[in-house]
C-alpha cells in the first residue's frame, strides 16, 4: 500500500477518474515516465499524501510507468531526502514530475530551483506545495478547483495577460481600502491556466492566476489591505481582521492590524537567514485569481486562484522575470479587487 493509510486510500480511490482528467488535460500524457514526490503530512494534515496517491492510482490504472516516493516534511532551507534526489537525477530527460508536498520539496545538490531543474531537463511538471495548510476535510474542494473548464479559464487568462503585457502601470483598489500602484513597464505577465504541454513547462495545480513582477525593486507604492488569506512562516489562514501593508518605493515599511506581529516575525525570521535581508520585504508580484471552481479555505495554493480575488507576493520574483532574488516568497490574498490598466478599468 506504499505506506498509505487505509483512511487515505479509501478517501482517494473513488476519485481516480478526476485525477486522470487533470493528467490528460494538463499534461497530455503519452508514454512518459512519471515520478511523484510526496510526504505523509503531519497529524490530521494528510493532504499531500492524498494528492500524491490520487495521481499515482490514476496513472497506474491507465498503465503508465509511475513511481511514488515519500520523504519527510521539508522547509525551504532543508535538503530533500537522499532517495528523492537520486530518483530525480536518474529520471531520463523529457519525462514528468509531480510534487504534492506539505511544505517544500527541499534543496537538492547544486540545483535549488525545481523549476530550473525541470526546464533544463525538459520535464513537464505539476506542483502543489504548502499542502500542510489544507485539512483533509477540504479534499473535495481541492478537487473542485482542479475540475474547471480549462479552455474557458485559458481564454480569460490569455486576455488578461495580453492587457498586462502592454501595460505601463497597473493600479488596484478594493472597498476594504487597498489602493496600490505597480510600475510594470517592460514586464511580461504569466498566465497559469493549467496547460503544460511542451517540454520544460509546468506549474501549479490547481491552476488559475495571472501574475506579473514590478519593474525593478522600487516599482510599487500604496496601501494593501489583506482581507482574504495571510501567509506566514507558520502557515496560511483566513484572516478574521484585515491587515494593512503600507508600501513605499517597493518596500513594506509599515504593518497595521491584529495579525501584524505574525507577519513581522515572518519577515524577521527570513531576514535573519537571508544573504540580502533588505530584499525580504520587497513587493515582488501582483496577481489576479481566475479559477471559478476555487473557494477560500485558508491555503494559498487554492486561495490565490479564486476568481474575484487578487494577491501580492512579498519577496523573490526572479524565476518569473523579476529583479528580486531571495529565500522568501509570501503570497497575501485580498478580496474583490478592481484593476486599472494605464488608468482604464479592466473588465474580465
């Protein structure tokens, strides 16, 4: 049973068809070898194990060559387990890797970027990290977010991407008080719409966001009110009281609200470990959620994709065209944003 508990297997087995639908649409599987990397979670948070096993069962039933590996739960500064690193190294070029982990994959040899590793070797991939924030009771909601009309979502995502690619400035406002402006001149947006068909392509599953980095390290100014999901070093949760971030010249300079100390401590922990601590509080991403099947549950892997939300990320953005390279990347979600592209209200 691959070390999977009876409860996990019974919860997942009946959803094989739904997992295979994702594999078929997002990856268009042929005869590639599939490597799935997961962990058993901690206490009641077994979502990583459930997702990894779901993909394994779906691929095995369709006679694909598939391997499921488990490792200890990892934080970003920790190393992946030896047997996982070895399996990744032995996987021939242009195959498939699926991550379903409670926190992070972990570091591996000289390669500290999973995306770079896959791109260089032509592996297509699906990634679900931070699953330790998702309770087992949310498993059906997680699957709902994976079972959307991908073609319709892709059309919306590409439409927004085209507008953002041509933009000089994007302003975001909400009724809760957000009023922030991003200089995006010369930057290209990424439409994460769940289609990973070419060698080296991959991304989150659930999919459903369009995101863009600001120009340089200083291209963000204004106020951001986080009234959806807050991501801290200890995990993510739905806020019961809004948190206000004041941003000047790209830097979060002031935090107000009930949960301000949690985010402040998160920054301080990463600043203590960072080679360039002054980059930790830089705002590195603006994004819009476009997944109509996703709902807010208190986990950024889903919450940042919810249609009718926006989010910013604080910290690193170098892997999608930004200028901030650091050890921290924290997504913070707000509700009901209105976007203005070069002064004109953007319609979805």
